[in-house]
């Protein structure tokens, strides 16, 4: 869909049929236009953006990602930049400013109206990843003593500038958050009732410095669409809407998946990183791991006389360490994901310990038996079979427990569990696996 | 928070202070009550649920997960079951019925009012994971010729039974979807205008058999709160609300993470599976992998004469295959996640191929050099150093490309890319890595 549109635009550009482009885009959804602009050359994209009617341009800008927004802003006149920055929603603007160099932010702030500049500066003043950074101040506030009719008139009068009018908040004389109600409740209530009578007191709120992960958890736990934000004096200062939270959940899932996959700094998407940056973040992590893993070489060297006596012991090393790694990855994946979705917390430590011990034992028995049979038929030597089978049993027990407990330990020392679920595990499993393997082999085969 | 509440309830139960329980729960958010019920013994949970006031009980039921809902229904009288099933939202009911045995569904259907039974049967008639299964028929529909005032009166009159009144849909005489508008737009329009004048024509919709992943993608691409569903004749038959989509995204992310972590059937959360089921799903996968990996033993056996001549070659096997596995996991993680979030599609194949070839070459040069130094200092033998370094370079190139291309291949053959990102990769990397390693060693060290 957006591919065909991109081609049409490029054709029309070549034919210099700018009216044709304008007409085509006016019939297209802003989200689709945003996707086309991303695929075009920056110069062309800037040109196409500038021929959009003003309202459509603002909608399209909304749908672009941060990189796209920066690209478009570069190609606009100060006047148009000013229009867009003043019109865009406050939370999106904060997100954009976070990514820009301080010099550019300073210039852009100067293009805002005095009122919007005050708001933008306030929002940027909150700590990174806090509720304050996510919120907008464009909410509808009602007073307790208002009647339903008065409140409805107030909603109508202020609606055009508000982020949402479906969730309304009631404040005291000193702007303290007293309660909330939905527009549906307001519409259904008799016109002469007071807001105090129909509002829901004791609604959920967060403070400006609440961490965004906690904000996301509260949205999920209470199935919210909007969450009010209060300052230290419990005064209502903003609201957070669900769409920002959806983005956070997606980002945090991507972060977890990247960390589990052994990618150091996980904040970027695939194409947003240059090859150089990509190599840097991956290479650093791989270098650390290869350094850790190279100790397995020293372990093998220490057992080289056993290896020389029974060279066949080497044949089963890859199977042993890979299977241990696989089992450990399974249990660490289960626990890390459970922690991320909130199903598992620190209090489950003991339950998980016993559960994974049993699981590890059963898996160890089954796969150990397979390994015994496999090794026996390959080498026709029951002793090698026993060494491989018993080691695999021990390795599975250890890998399973370490895989499950590392993420829990990470939470305890306030570290990201997803990092632990990654290839660190492999290194531990390798070292333990090789030592157990050769010690068992030495014991039952009488090696030196 | 919910922990303390659970303890209080258990205390009050022991003291048989049922009024105390009731009073405590009436001050508690339904979501928190739902969490407490999950932690209580089923009998106690059922008892506590039954003393809740009816409206609160319905809200609490909404917040429970499928397992909790089943547990609660088991403890209720037919009358109460009937009340809850008739009052709950249609989409949640479909989700619940999907999980119940056919016999129980039949019984529950008989407890529904005739109208609700017809709706429930219709929704269950759509294919699994389709838009039809996610939707509710409780939407507000307007007619084109209505005035704004008439429409507002219609909204007010029908509001109590609707899933949402903030998104309104306009239909023709034959129920064809003509357009939509928000309640905000309706409220702000002059009362005498016609709906036809203010509605937005050409809004996004899906058909009843659209796959739920495509539904989720459309919600994300167009930043939607609600999406209308039409039948083959383009008649409006239902709407899907964002909360169901949020759940799908979370589920699909969990599914991807579990598959990447080498867990076969990934639909369950940690505690929802019994140990037996857990062992079964993990064991099957591990058994398949150990079978595949055991071929690395045959490869090593084929090179046993080289190994016997230079036993030190064995020392670097774990480092070689683990580093290859790590690099492959990195690139497959990047691609799989990019596919899941929609950043990457099949058309990027060529770009990705060249990008990963360059990345693999740079990583291979750096880590290969490290491996050379490491091997040289351990064995003081430049030939072993070369064998290890060159093999690691080749292994990284191969692992990186295979890791990136397997998920893309999976998409092409309509298979889940997340499975490919898992330990299958390890096996391929092991086999390729060992063959390259010994062939290089044989060539440069002149082994037999």
C-alpha cells in the first residue's frame, strides 16, 4: 500500500505534477503519508511535506517517528516550525525535545508561544523516564460545586485544546485532586446534580517522579485509559494517556528481547543504528563473552592428560555444553518474562527454586539417558556413556537452577534480569559442565 | 498492597467476621480484589466473591484472568452465573468460552438471555484468532440523515449498554458502514447540522475474518482506540476496542520471547502450567536439539586423528562454538524483533544480507584477532593461533548471516521466525564451525 503510494509520488515528482501530489495526498490517511515520507529522500520528503495543507501537515507530523520528525523540521521555515511545535501535543513534544541537541531545543523553545514555552520547560524539568516527562497539562478539570450542566458547558468550551475530554478530573480550590468521572457518566447524570455527588473519589494517581515502568504497570493492572499525575502537594498537574504507555510496553519488550539476545545497549531499532554503531554495541558484548569463555580453554588444558588418554571424551563436549546452555536459556527465559509481565516477583523465589530443581532433575534423567545411549553406541564403551550421561544430568540440574535464579538475583541487586538471561549463562554452564564431565570421567574411568 | 489485603481477609475469615470482609472490600479497587482472590484458596475465594455486592462482583470478575474466572464460576449458583454471563462484555465472554470445555459452554449458553445467546453463538462462529472473535456488537450506530441533536439524544438513550460511546459509527439503510465520528466532534458541532455533514467518510475497518495480528498492526499504525468490523457485504457488525489489542501485543511478545528461548508451545504463563506439562514442552524441544547437536560428535570423531596429533585443538572448541552461537543469536534477535514490530519486512532481504555480511566481517576480524592472541599465548604455537583465529572469522561471518537470514526465510515459508531465532541456530553454527576449524587446522598444520 505505502509502497505503491511512494512510487506514485516519485512518478509525479519526476513529471513536476505538484498539484497531482497534493490531490493524491489529500485522499490518503496521515499515517500512510508519514510512512511514505520516511521512504523518500530527505529533500523530496521536505518538499512533499511543505505542499500539504496545514491541518493535514500537523496530523502527518504526529504519525512520524522521532527521526522522521527531525528530518522534516530541518527542511521547514521558522514560521512553519513554530506552527507545528505550538500545535503538537505536549507529551509528543517532550519526547521530541529529549532526542534533540540542547542548541536545537533552545532555538525551538524560542519559537513557542509564551504559554507553550512555560509548559515545555516545566515538562523537560522532570527526571528522564518519569511520569512528568510523559504527561500533558491539557486535561479538563471540574470543580466539586459545579452542576452537571455547568460542567458540560465547561467541557464544550474547552474541548478543542484538550488531549482528551472523555476523562474529567475534579479539583479543589487549591487544585488538589478530589476525584474523577467519565464523560459518559456526566452525560447520563441529571443536569442539576452537583459534580461532588456523581464523581468517583479516591481514583488512582501517580506522582510526577513515578518511574515510567510503574506507570505502565498501573495502566495494565487497572485497565486504565488515562492516569492523573499529582505533585508533592497532591495538586493535579497533568494526565498520561494510554497511547504513550503502549509505546513504553513495546519499548521495554524490545529492550528485554535485545538484552536476552546478547545485545548491549538495546534502545534502538534495527535500521536506526549505523553499521558502525551496530558493530560497536555487538562487538563490545561479544568481546566480553569471548574473554569469559576463553577460560574454558584453561579448564580443558588442565584435563589434557585425560583427554589424551581417551580422545573420545572430546567428541561429546559440544553436545554437553550446548544442551546445558539450551536448558538454562529455557528457564531463564520463563523467569525473565514472568518478571516483565508482573506474574513473578521476588517473593516467588522459594517456589521457583523447588520447581526448577524438580524440572531439572526430570529433564536431566531423560536427556542423560539419551546421552548415555548415544555415547555408548558411538564408542561401544559403557564408561564413556556413564561419564556423558551423569555429567549431562548434573549440567541440566545446574543450568536449570542457575538460569532461573540469575534473573531473580538480578532483581534483588536492582539489575536488569534480561541481561542475566543472556549469554552470561552460557559461560557459567560451560565452566561447570566441563569440570563435572572430566571429574566424573576421571573417577569412573580411573584416569590421571 | 494486595499481600497485606490478603492477610487481612484471611484474618477476618478465621474470626468469621464476614461483615468486616464486606466492608473492607467495598473500599478496595476491583482490580486489587481480583488479585487477592487469585491468592486465596478456591473455596475461600468463592465464598468471598459471593458476599460482594452484585455490581462490585461484576467489576471484580472483569479483572480476573481466565483461570480465575473459571474458578469463581465453579463456586456460584446458576442464578449468579447467569447474571454475570449476561452482564459481562461480549468480547471477554467469547475469550472465556474459548477456554472452557464444550459441555460447560453449552450449559453456560443456556443461562444467557435469548438476545445474548444469539450474540454469543455468532461470535463463537468466527474463526479462532480472527477479528470476529475479538469484537463486541455493543456499539453506537447513527444514521446519516440524523441531526446532531437527534444523534446526541440517541447516544444518551443507548449509552448504558454500549462498550464505548466515544466512537460512533454511521450506517446506511442496509447497515453498510458509511463513516465515523468521535463524541468530541458530535458535542462540538452545531445541533442542527446533519450527521452526513460532520462525519468522516472512508474510515479504517477490518473484516470479521482478519487475523488478530493484522488487527493489532492496524491499531498501532493508525493510533486507533476502536476499529469497526464489517462482514462480506460491508455491513457494520461489531467493533474491537484497544484493550483487547493491548493483550494481543503482550501475548505475541511473550510468544516470541518463549520461542526464541527454545520453549516449544509458548502460550502459557509460568505458573499456569503444571510441572508435568512444563517438563513435557521443554523436554520435547531439548530432545530434538540434543539429537541434532549430537552430530557434532560424529564430526569430531571424523577428525579424531587430527585431534590426537594436536590435542590442544580441543581446548578452543567451546570458545569457538559459543562465540559463533552468541553472534548468530544477536543478529537473529535483531531481525526477529524487527519483523515483530513491523520495522522489517521481506522486502529488506537484500539490505540485511549486505549489512550483516559487513557486520560479520568486522566482528570476525576483531574477535578473530583476539582469538589468535589468546591461542598463541596459551600454546605458544602460531599455527594453532591461525587455525583458531581464521576459523572464528569464518564462523562469525556464517553465524551472522545465518542468524539474520533464517528468520527471513521463516517468513517466506510462512513459519514463525521466532522459532528460527532459537537454538536451531546453535546446531548449524556448531556443525559449520567444527568443520571449518579442523579443515583450516589440517591445511595450515599439515595434519592427516
